[in-house]
C-alpha cells in the first residue's frame, strides 16, 4: 500500500512493515511477522522492485512481531539488520520477556492472536547477527534514516526519522490501534516494559516537523508528530509538556 510517494506499508493495522523507496534502493523499517514475507515481496513487485533492491532493515526494537522475516533477509539475501545496542540481545533471541497484558477485550485480542498465528507469529526466527546503532546515528541507507532513542517500551526502542518521506517510524513507542482492546487513535502501546519512561521518551519527538507518524500497530497518522505526542500523553494521564 502506497502512503505517499516513496513510502509504502506492508500488512495492516494489526501488524505493519514500512518501506522507504529511493533511487539508491529500499530501506525496510521493521520486519513484522515471518508469514508476511509474501505480502512484502508482493509490495516490492508492485513498486517495480525486488528483494535485491533492499539495502537494509532497521528495527524499532527487538520484539518478535517486529523481527519476523529479518533473519530471512539477512541469511538468504545478505541484508544487514540494524537494531539499537540495548535491544540487540532481544533481537537475537538471547533474552525472554514476560509482558504484562493489562486490560483487554476478547474480540480485539482474539483478532490479534489469530492474525499472528496465521502469519507464523509463533515461529519467529531470531536474528543471528545484527548491526548495532545508537541514538543520533544517521545510517548509510536509502533515505538516510536518523535514530532517535525512545527507551520505555523496551530498553532499545527507537524512532526512525526519514525527512525524505516526511515520516517518523515509532514502532511500539505509541500505537493508533490497541491490539488488545481495539481502541483507535494515538495512545500508549501495550506490552511496555516501562510505561512512564515510554511517555517521557516520546517528548523527544516534538518539534521534528514530520507529518507522518507510523506505528507498528494501527492506522498511519498524518496529522503531525506533535499532535500525536500530545494525544498519547493525554491518554496516559500525563500533563502536556
């Protein structure tokens, strides 16, 4: 699905992957679920591209529903996989997490789990080798993505700012569709290690000027990053800063 010129989404509001397309090649932001591979290659074909045009994957964090087909790209096609150093072990499958589920609604949760099972979400292959990044790094990949550290959802959660497509990719730093309740609109994401820290980190996005805010779960937001942060902060019950 094309969101705007040179910016595409693979998947849906349950689990999303993003593609930045430039003359130098394609940068993949997150790798969703393993079973989204066919959706991914179909979107590349619709763009007039192939896997051979992919220059790198950048993970917003190391959770299983974001690393899905990353190892397949790395192992079979030599595509480097970038992740913040604090989430490297998570992406490699060396640490396990036991997230708090919190409030949920049966219908929305069942839809999320059913989609994840259909897309092989329970059979994720960890990334054997990663390229670690840090806050402030500008990566030598199509679109020159800049890393913004957003610890909270996980220690190594990051946003990825790509001015070339007027977008910031936020992973699970926020969501616009709560996978456990179905609630719509910018709000805190579930399964967050440090909820207060995640809200505090979000303030680092204010002033970026990006129109598009692209979460790992939920509808793409194109009313500006400042408004998205304001709404998430309000939904969390924190005063605006």
